[in-house]
C-alpha cells in the first residue's frame, strides 16, 4: 500500500506501509496493529532513551518521558509524524517542533481532570480530612463551607475548562472565565473576564487550565496574587511554570489567599526538602489528575483517527501550532 509523507500538516504519498514506534504500552499497540493500513509496530524498550527510535520509523507515538531534553540536534532522523499522549509538548526539545508534524492528545483527559478539580473544590469546602475526630475529645461541630453562591474562576477554556463548567454548574455557582481568543457567542451562565487580575479578584476557587507558553509563564505571580480574595483556593492542573511558586507560598504564609491544590509543579517533582511538600495550606499530588476512566481508549481512538488521515493523505487533527505554542 501507499504510505504518506507529512508536509504542512498534510500527508503526501510514499511507497510502503507506515512503520510506527510505540512508547505507549500494549493497549495502544493492539489498537495500532489492528488498523487497516497494516502498519509495522516497533515496541520501544523501556530501558532505551525515548529519542533512540529506529531510524527507519515514520511515526512515533509517545508521552512525557524522562530524557527527552537530551535528544541530539540531528534527531528525529526520518520521522514524519509524532503523536503525543499529552496536550503540552514542553518535555520535547524546542527545536523538535520545527521538524515533523506533532499532534497532541488534546481533550482526552478532560473528564478525569475535571473530576479531580471538582474533588479538590469539594474537599476544600467540606474539609473531610481536617474534621475527622481521632478521639472523643476531638468530637465537635465544625462549620463547613458550601459551593452555593461561590465564584469559580477558570483560566483557559479548552476541553478541560468546559468539562469543569459542566460539573460545577449544578452546585449553583457563579462562573467567570478568562480565555485567549474572543468569545464567538455568549454561553449561558458564564461571564467572561478580560484579565487574570479581574479573575483572581472575584474567584473563590480559581482553576488553571491553560497551556504553558511564553505568555503564560509565571502568570500567577506576586502582583496578580495581590488582587486575590483572601478566600481564594488556587487549583493548578495545567503546568507548574504558570505559577511563581515562591510568590504563591508567600501569599499563603501571609494569609493573602486561603489554599492551593497543585497537581503540577516546576520542576517536577520538586527537589527534596522543598517547602511545597509540607506546607499546611497546600494539597500536592504527583501529576495524576489526567488518570482514570477510559483515557487509554480515548487516546487510542484519537491516534487511530489521525492514522486514518495519515494514510489517506489528509490533514491531521490537533496539530501543535508553533505560533500559538499549543
């Protein structure tokens, strides 16, 4: 059969079946092997650097792995297309994005991440772990919070932001959203804001769900946090470098904001002894919000749709845009 070459997001024809290096495990391998294009699948050994792929490979399916930053400048050899499981590509060397087409896993983890956000919000309001009595003396009535009437701020309104809205709306909350692009129409129950400062001024819970770019790096800093309500609970499910961690910890220590739930940090993981591990107002999790449910199936479905496009010589979906940086 004919196998295409990717040029400007579109496939053009070569003369053999696709050779795919798989770094995503047996379930993805099985899905790829079943594809009508009859690709040759090469499983990547776990003890090999992620960039050490077979030189004859056309396609790489991968995810954030340790070692990507060490990829040499002559990589990616003959690769024509890279499908990554993640939405962000900051684990790749920057120059890689000037080579083969890179398609991202946009939206595949929106549901489990939104569920994590809802759990973080309810956990903060209801304080389940804080109020558990461990003795008779600790048995007392402690007032709990409520979501009704609270304001949920969402920075970034892609698949994750929309999934969060679907889950918090039934609780009778006010929703404020900051997004990069103009609003094509007004969405019922959602009020747009023009700046991150405006968003922190009104938010009781602020969800960071925007891409990590040069424009969003350290978006949450001391100047922005100075605008925050003292009741603010900050939730980061995006990338660690969106927050200036020193400024965040200082704001928490000084009572300028109430708490933070962080599933991402910069660096990741934080170094041993970092105060983020033991801060009493921080709930820290090891970048796991994306897990759960049928994320592997959703990734397989997205990859197969793009493999269809690759084999038919049509544009791929969810191509990383080097100008937008996501």
